[in-house]
């Protein structure tokens, strides 16, 4: 027993080892066979366990088989590993092929967009890395972007087709009876049933008794059945070939508008399935007032009968014309405030006449405004639908009328100073624009000049009398006197129409001409000295003017001497009052010499900032008018030609300058000279009081932000009326209460001549909202 027991233990251990080997190395697929082999070995052992000799022999044989069994399991394991590696390699090759194909698709649809952020050689990636790339967020984002681009392209193709379809009035809108029954399959079944009964009614067999008669009857029935089958087939064909249509030029404007809108809404996916077909078919059928024909050139008589059946069935089943129109209009009205602005704008256009707000399509096809291009002559006006930047690239002037606090500086001036590559002049209240944009302009575009009239500020200097041609001193002196006094070349006008204002201007002109003729480097300080003479100095001035080589000075000296003393003193007092700003020591220093010339502005990218203290434009207006006037006159010289990029002047609160004739002329002649103004004012009346309506009318672009009541009344009037093409109702395009209310509170309203008005969104320079192009919003 001990020997048997020992032998049994050994054999049992061998069986366990074999089972473990088989189960451990053969894999899941061979588990069953491994267990079977282990069971068989155990059964054999227990079958001979009572015979020690047989047990010993069995154990010896089993031990001799173990090496072969081990080799067998090694082969199975190697084959299994090779299969796994082959599957991994195939999976890896498939992923590489897929990702490379997708990269090609990205380039096709998204350009250089590379959201997968993967190296160029995908062969360097392991299977696990490729799997992670394929399932990662960047890949999913790229996949969605490509899908979005494809949808956008498909939509664009649909829109182009629809626009082409409705732009040619010779096109015919139609549908066939087959298409109508495809959308209403039950109708086809009903017509087939009706045709069957029509053809087979009255077909009772003949009642005969003789054999010959019976034979004839059978033949007749055969012919009749064949004829019935032919008739049935012809009529079934006939109900499929009916064609119903109407040419676009036969459609009424409201019908055309409804159909076009339905087509467009369907392209946007905004209509329920079948809605377009229902409206289209009802309007085209028009209660039978349409052109009805056949898709077959030579329909048979049976087919014609079938066509009549189809027409009758459609007439009885199709929606009535007026019901279809009413249902469409009801649907449209629910979508006027649709969350998708493209759809909402489409609906608004449907209900309104030609005088409507401009759309993205109008902007892209515009001749005055257009999509903004940075680095060109374009000025950024605002954003359409908060996605499309709108620009103006003309040489004409612009004006923005907006109350304080509306953001006109940050939304219109700053973005353009940061991006416009041409030369600029900026009327800069508080120096805010210089502080925020000058460094960028110096780095990107060119020379920066600052005349700063604020106390204790660093500034360049400018002496306006150094840039007057000596060969025509009297004419130049007239120009200077006009700017210093704010009067015109003719009779005084406006609030400066008094006699003494005019005489004071003449006095300033004469003394300025005298300085230009007699001093090498004349200064305005010298002019002030001449306006405050002693009696002896006054007599000397008269003598010197009489001896000057100028008949105009001679004549003026005589008229000045002939004045009564009180009158003359009043003229001198008025002139001194007009120039009292130059008595300031800071101004006297700043105008004593020059660090730049107006000609410098001809160099593209040159920037001139005229910085004034808050509320100081009016006080410093004589000097500011003179500087602006002289720089604008430089561009009047025809021999220099018009610059490629116009000199653009950003003039904040420009009515406070008083009347400046060169500015007025620039709105009229600037296009030919290469000069344009962008003027800013608080309200419409402020502008017209100083310049009249003409300066606004000469601007190619008028813009308004949060208008005050009177300005809103003016704006509402010039925007005009629009008509609802369905009801005939006429209403204001923008009523006053809407202009001053919430609807346009964040909008820039753009009015141009010869183009639809725009309602643009403002974006502020340096704000987080400015995350898209142009770079000014970085």
C-alpha cells in the first residue's frame, strides 16, 4: 500500500503538471482539450492503480511524453503570438492609412488647420499612440470641423442653386404627377383601383348555347381581356406622366417671395419634412390656373384618360392656394426672431420691400462697404452678425454721430489706428489714443509725431509760419488768418458775422503777411507783439508796411491809419481775443520752431497725434485748425499725385474746432487729393449748426450709435420706409423708439448712398470679446 500510495501521488502530480501546462500555454481556445487530456490521464491512472507494476509502467511512459508535449505547447504559443502581432500590425496599418487620409481631407476642407497636432511621420507612432490619437479630443474636434465645413459647402451649393433659379424669370417651377404620388403613395393605390374598376366594368361574358357560338365567345373574351389589359396599362402610365408648371415671370411677387423663402429655409433645415413640397405644389398648381402637360411627347388615348384622372385627383387632394400661402406666412412670422440670425434675417427680407437692412450677401457684393481686409486702404466699421468684419476702402470721408460713452473711440478709432498702414492725423482728447496705439504704429508702420498741448507733457514742436511759401505771402496770410479766426474767405458767416470779427481777421492777415515778408523765421509770438503795439511802434509798423514790396500791404496800411482811434482799438482788441491762446507760455514754446514738416505725412505710415486736454478742443481751436489746414493743403498739390493709401484724419469732437474751411473742402475734394476725414460728433444738430447739412451729405458713410432724440428722428427719416409685400403695409425701417431703445443699443447704424443700411455690432480694442481677426482686436 505505501508503494501504491506513493505511485498514485506521483501520477497525480504528473497529471496536474500536464493539465497546468496545457491550460497555461495553449490559450483559451484549447482549454477544453486540455481538460479532456487531463481527465483522460487521470482515468487511465485510476484504472491501473491496483497494479503497482502497471502503475510504474504508466508513469514511465507518461514521463517520456512530457518533452514532446512541452514542444507542442511552445509551437501553439508561438503561432498564437504571431497571430496577435499580425492583427496588431494590420490594425496599425489601417489606423495610419485612415489618419493620413483624414489629414488630406482636413487640408482639402480646412486649409492649414492641424488640430490633430501629430508629427508628419505617423510611422513613428506605436499602435497605442495611434489609438489614443484616433480617439482623442483634437481628432474629434477636427472631425467635427471637417463635417461642419462639408455641411457649409453643401449649404452654399444649395443657396447658389436657389439664387440662380429665382434670378432668371424665364425659369419654370414644376412638378409631375409621379412626384406628387411618390409623396402621397395612397393616392396611387386609389387611382390604380379606380382604373381597374373602370376598365373591367360591363365586361360580362356572352351567354350562348351552340358550340360554334361558344367558340366565338371564347375568342371574343380573349380579345376583350387583351384590350382591357392594354387600356389599364395605358391609363396607369397616364397617371404618372402629368406635368404641372408655372414660369417665374407668371408668379406674383408674394408667391415668388414665399417660394424662394421656403426653398432657402429648407436648405437651412428649418422646415419640417414635406413642408416645402406641400407649399410648392399648391402655389404651382394654383387651383388649376397653371400649365398642364405631359412628360411624354406622344401619349396614347388611354394615357390621356389616365392624365385626366390624375389631374382630377390632384385638384381634389392638393392644398388650396390661399391656404398654402396663409400657412407659409404664419410659419414665417413665428421665425422672425429665430435664434439663427441668418434665418431671422431671411424672414425679415421676405416680409419687407427693397428698402431693408443689408445682409452678409449684400456686404460681400457691395461697392461701398465690403468685407474688411487688414493692411489695405480699408477702415473697419464694425461686425456684421458678430462674425463678418465690414470695411470701407474708399477715399471719401466718413462721419460718426454718437453720444459720449457709446464706445466710438474703442470700437472704431483704436482698432483702425492699430491696423491702418497709411498716414494718419489724430485729434486725441486726453492723449488716450497716443498712449494705446502710438507704440504699435511706430513698430509696424513708421514715424510717430506728437504735438501735446497738455501741461507738463513731452511734445514735438511746430511753427506754422515756417511752412508758408514766401513768394505769395498775402495769399498765405489770408489762409492763416482764416484758420486762426475760424472765418471763411468771403464775408463772415454764422456766429462770427460781426463787422469787428471780419476786420480783426483782415488785421491778422496783414500783420502775418508783413512777418512772412520781413522775418526769416517768423513766429506767432511776433504776431501777438504786433497786435499790442505802443503808439510809436504802431507808427513804425505803418511806415514799414508802406515801404514793403506789396501793394496789398500799402493799401491796408492806409486804411488802418484812416480808421478812427476807437474803431481801430476795437479791431485790435478783437484780434487779440481771437489769439489769446497763444499768450500761453507752453503754446508759445511749442510754436517757436518745428520738429517736422507737413510734407512728412506724405511718407506712408507716418502718424501725427494732436493731443489736447479734456474739454480743450475749443480753447485750442485756432492752432488746431491751422495745423490741420496746412497738412491737408499739402495734399492739394497735384504735382505730387494721389498717395496709394489716403491720409486719414480721425477727428474726435470736430464741431468744437469751429468752422474750418479746409475740412469742409476735404469732404468735397479729398477723393482726388488722397485725403479722407473720419469725423466724430455727439449729435446731428451740433454738426449742422457749424457746417450745415452739406458736410454730412458729402460723406460716403454716415454712422450712428445710441442717437439722442432729435438725432434719432433725423436718422429714422433718412432710413426711410419699408413695405410688407403681403399686406401692403408701409412702416418706418427703424422707428425712433427702436433707435433709442434696446434693439440698437449695441449697434452701429451705417447709412450710405446707393446701398442698403447696415446694423453692425461694435467690438472694442483690447477687450476679451475681440478674439478674431483683425489683429486690432488682439
